[in-house]
C-alpha cells in the first residue's frame, strides 16, 4: 500500500467501490485497506458521476430508493470525496480517449475525469488503463498480489 500513501489525489474507478459494496469478494479487504490509508493520510478521493450512477442503479434494482439517496448524499457531501461533474473539457478528452484507444464511453469518461481532476493516482480493476495515462494506475489485482499489500 506504499504507493497509495504517496498519492494526494486518488481517482477511484467504479469497480473498487462495487467490490467494496459486495463485501464477499477477495477484493473487499484490499479496498477497505486503501480507504483506511486514504482517511488516515487525508488523501482526496475523486469519482465521476458514473460511479454514483452505478452504485445507485444497484440500489434501485433492489428497490432500495433510500439507499440510492444515501449514496447521493455521501458522494456529494463527503469531506474527502469529490464528485467531479462531467464538463466540456472532460467530454472532449473522453472523445479523444474513445477514438484513440477504442474504449467504451464509460471508460473514456472515467479516464478523462481522472485526467482533468488532477489525480496523481487511479484505483481500478482495469489493467489496460496503465497504457493510457501518465498517472500511476494501481489495480486491485496489483494490491492483492503484492506481499501483504506492501506495494
């Protein structure tokens, strides 16, 4: 987790948050450990509206409207979490990523949000993202594979 400790602005992709909410995946302790460091070191977390949409969608699937609203409150009012809105700069960069790397729209928006938010680290499950930006990309598998999370 040493790489996480050096980051000041961490973009968190949708998948780590989904793994955290699933509780039983092998990635739950990894994501939980990352969040412990984030809160201890006061690292700013950045997410895109796609993340809020995905976790809220899961809540609505189970007819849990209250939980969806609670997610919205958390994502919009947390001190260390910044929900970066998609603006014209992000849209244009997302289109560039989509054309250049043949990414789907969600991936391109996520990467563009990380880029324009000034993130110096990205937490994701997507290994391929390491090829697209000059930002430190840390995957859940990297952390799981590292010896006692000392990456």
